[in-house]
C-alpha cells in the first residue's frame, strides 16, 4: 500500500516514520527539520509539494546522518568470546540509507526498485530529431 504525501503534515509523518525517529541513534528536531525542508519542491503553481523521490532522498540523508551519530559505537571484546558489537548500528544506518537512496525502500511505501536497476530511456527533442534525420 502506497501513501500519498499530499500535504506537509502527511509528508513529515511519513519521513519521520521512515527515519525511525524514536529509535537510537536519534536525530535532533532541528536536523529532522532540515532534512524535511530539503524534500520540498515547487510545482507549476509555485505551491510546495513533496514527491516520493525527494522524500526518499531525504530519508537516505537522514539515515546517513544517523550513521554519523554512531561514531562512538565501537566493538569491545571481553574475552572468552564475549563481545559488545555496537558498530552494528552504523552498518544498519548505512544499509537503510542505501535502501532509500536506491529506491529499494520508499517513504511512501511504493518502492521503485525491487531487486534490480530499472532504466527508462530519455527522448528529448534533440534525440528525436537525430533519429528522424539519420534513419
């Protein structure tokens, strides 16, 4: 099920959910504000809109920022096979950033990439003219 980020309240809630806002490591409110502001764009009527692709980029940035907060999360060995592996937070944050950045996961729940890369051909007026004149 995909959610439509049709207004700023819904878009913000979706982004906060994607960032697991209450989970460690937590982002400061000012940081979340900044990441959310980066997702905003203007439509043809100069109104602020939140596209799923922009929200995904912001989620990826947020997870990268969370990864930065784990700089002091190091592994400690206690001997006899006992370890405290806090560095798993960093790996998890980086994996989440990659998943949102690549489209494998989506803030709106409608992922654009499912296990492979999709490429769409781009036809511009220049390339269309080229193919018409050289065929």
